[in-house]
C-alpha cells in the first residue's frame, strides 16, 4: 500500500512550499492530491486563467519525485459563477434556493452547471492532461455528499419526468406500478408528476424510491461528462472518485463502471466502529469490480465534524493504516498535510499542526510506511474471498424510506453479517446481488429487501452450484417499485426453503433472545412457518409469546435467519464454517497460512499465532 497526503498549496504562502514538499518526501510519502477546491484561485473571473501558481506547485512536487493526483474543482464553484448563472444552485425541498458559502451547493442536473463543469475540466485537462507529474485524476469531490444529490429545482422536475418516461411506457403503467390508487394519487400524465415536495404526511414510497434513483443517475451523468473530457485530454491516466461511504446517496457501483477505480474517504470517527471501517474498505473494492481501492482521505487525528470529536490515542492512526492494508487497499492518502488556520475545518488534525510542527499522526504515518515496506509480500496479498455479502443501493433506499422501526437501517443489517465474517477470519467480497455468485462457498444476503427476477435467479444459480446462501430478515419482500409481493416470503425462495415468513416484527424491547445461541435477536425479527418435513430449525426465539418459534431455518444449502443481531450472525456463521469466532473487537485475517489479528480493544496487531 502506497502512502500519500492531501495538500492545499493555495492555502499557504508559496515561500513555505519547498519545506513542505521536502518534509513529505522525507516522510516516505509517494503521492500528493491537490487542487480539488481551487477553482476560484485559477479562474478568479470568467476565462481569466491564472495557472502559474499551480504550475509551480505541480513542478515542485514532481521535482521531489512525488506523484500528483489532481482534483477537478466541481464541488466548489466560485461565487462569481453563481452570481452570473444562479440556475447552477440547488433548490431545497421547500423550494428555497441553497446559497453560496459552503460547498456542493450546485444541482447535478442543471444544464448550466454541467456546461460550466465541462468547461473548467477541459481547461484543467488541457493544461495538465499530459503532464508527466499527473498520474491520476480525482473526479469531483465526494459526489452527492451532504445530501446534495436530490434537488427540487425546475430543471430537476423536468428531467425527472423524462426519467420516468424512459422507465415506464405509459403513465398508466406508472400508476399501476406505484399503486397510485392508494389515497387517490393517480397522476393524470407524466407532465403532472411532481418531485416529492413537503406535504402533510408521508409520500408514496414508490415516488420516493424513484426520486432517489433519479438523483443518483443525475450525479453519475454529471460525472460522466467530466470523464469524457479527462479520457480525451489526458490519455493513460487513472480516474478516481472519492466517496463518503457512511451513507448511500449515489449508487457508487455505477460510478465504478465509469471510472474503473473507486476510492473512499476513511474517517473512522464517523463510523460505528472498526467493523464498519473494514466493511467500507470491502464495499469500496466491490464498487469497481474487485479493483483494489484507494483511501483518498484518511483521518490522521481528531476531526472537527462529529458531535464530540474525541481524541485519537497513540497507535490508532498506524492501526487504521494496517487495517486498510489488510483489506487490500492499494493507496492511502492522509487528509490533510497541515491543519488549516482558517475556514470551516480549523479543529481538523493534519499530519502537521497549525504551526507546521509535526503532529502525532506524522510519526505514525512514517512508521506505517516503514513497516509496510518491510512486510513480507504475502502478508499484504489479499487472498480470494470465500464469503460474499450482497449489497445494493436500492435496498438501502427502500429501507430508509419505510424502515418499520425508526433507527433501523440497511447498513446495520449488512454490518452485522460483515462483523460475523471478520470475527470468523473471512475476507469478504461485497457484491452486486444480480452478479455471478457461484464461485463462493457462502453468500450472505443480510439486507436483500427488493425482489427482482435477476436477484432470485442469481441466488438460485448459486444454490444449484452448491453455495450456501443465507438470507436475513426482510429479505425479498417488495418488488422493484417498492410494492409488497403477492406471494409467500422470502419472495422467489419460500418454496425452496420449505418455510415462509409468518410474521415480520419489530423487536424494540431488546428482551427477545435466540436459542441455542443465547444472544439477543436484534431489532427486526422474521418468524418462520415451516411447511416441509426436511426443514431443520437451527434456532428458535426465546422471549414472551415468541418462545419456541423458528428464528433460523435451513433446507439444503439455503438458510434463512429472521434474527439479525451481530451476535446471531456470528454464532450462525461460525457454525456454518466450523470455526470459533474471535471475540467482539477483534478482526481476524489469514495470510499465507498465518493468523493475523487486529485487536481494536488494545490497539495491537498480532501476527503468526
Ligand atoms: C471530507 C472532504 C474533505 C474534508 C474532510 C474533513 O468529507 O472530502 O474535503 O472536508 O471530509 O474530514
Ligand atoms: Zn436541480
């Protein structure tokens, strides 16, 4: 894993650059990302380009042997542009226009924004596209972050209607698919359809889901226009995006198809714990078809944007780096080189403190680099995964729109299964549920909510190939338009399971356990009714009137668990694989026949036990 850093030369006096660059090189860093927020600095007024300073920054980095990752600046269009063409700004759901002063305030659909993006990216790529210094382009910055994908402007309304026309042959088909008869919501024509604007109570979930899909597509289309420019003007360079994978706003698999390489911004303090961080590394790999991902921004110390911004104990930054390396990350850049003296992120740590003296993160980054260079190659080679976890953005959206139990999320379901795999020493591929699943030993489908023929076919093919498939609660419940199926659940698989979901319940009390594992059931519970003789009930509920009812059932290679706490998944997966899971707080990897443990309770890395 190569190490680098994010640097903002435009925020520091040029007299300081040489010292910074020399320190970066001496720290063993190999790449530096620059430029992604500097639009106004190189185009202070329309078509009045000022490239000289950026030329010098690029040259200095190159002269020191550092690779440049150049960001396109479309997350922070300058204020002069918004004044000239206010239609680039996003509109909130209440109809108010979002104002300048922050970032990601632009509408991904707006023809003016698209035009200006292409114009600036083309200018940037003409200048640096063939520079030997620039090996990689970062396209935009955190597309869709800060919930910026959904916009309620007029351009979006029109584009949404066009998007619906392409999806449904007639408006009658749309009304049918959406169940618009419910509450008299029948849309008289495509031109009458409105974005989900604030109303009295909930909107039709079908409309909400369509809006999320549409918004994601708009972001991807806007990125595509940049990619076209970069591919033409900067041949042979890698294209990369950096996503915040803590939420699911844009279908990043679509982005991966566009760029072939996906990165993520790794801020463990914004995650729910170390297993969530490990999951994000694995998710990121899955977004670009197994291509080793990048961490484009790595937390180097405390951050400024969580509710509490706790301290980062000594040893933590190094271990975050090792975790990324063990999950197969190819390149990791720390964010940021030096803590900012002004602007919105003054309490965010850098590798250097505000006064340019080294912060603790720098020493750990240096040590990490030395350790990685000294490590046996086999330790850093991720073997092919035997376990896959299915993950799809539309499931995340459908469960967010209609969670049944406030606070329960798609992510929590997926994480429970991923924690189980980590504690059982399994590398995990996070995969598209419609892809080929037949090469794995075990496929976990912890949150496969929407039921499409392609998903059922993929799971069926895996079962036919001898793969063990485990589905979780709320599996295969609704169709592709978010309407409940008209058949026993899990849809498409109940006959094969020899059992069906009898009740889909919430479990808000925390009192219901699962026997024989003797662990809590979790917050969403499905209770099975068994109707075939050869079904094995692997576990039952234990608590109140649920006591004795089937919680986990199996028939052949198909297993269904209606209880989905991390503890249930861990016990179940340990049984299925025949391994003793590690305690909570430990991640286990097998590298070249050696057991490697990351113990997050003690911040230690143990090799070869
Ligand atoms: C990321 C963003 C960076 C910086 C960082 C702070 O979301 O891409 O520009 O804001 O967070 O942690
Ligand atoms: Zn818009």
